C-alpha cells in the first residue's frame, strides 16, 4: 500500500478488529498486545516451529474450544 507505513496499517487493522471483537463479545477494552512481531521464515524447520508456536497459543491463553478459530492443521 504505497504511501502507508506498515506500523500505520497494523494500527488501523488492530483498531478495527479490536472494535469488531469487542462488539461481538459485548465487551470493551484492550484486545491486542501493544507491539507486533514481524520475522522472516528462514527454512522449513523454522516454518514448522512457528506453526507449532501459533497452534499452541490458544492453549497457553487457556482458551476453550469454541473461543478461538484456528485453521485446520
């Protein structure tokens, strides 16, 4: 997106999605962490480790089935 900094795009995206999530949950407040991480996947082993990390996140957050959507894996 020419003319738009990645930080600004992520801020807008996080703001929009946070509002939508809070509307769906009839809630308010913080949804996203302050910072974001971007990284370059180095190889297949790194890719698989990253996928595994993402798949474990709902468990680490103590979310129950139905409280999150994770792609089929």
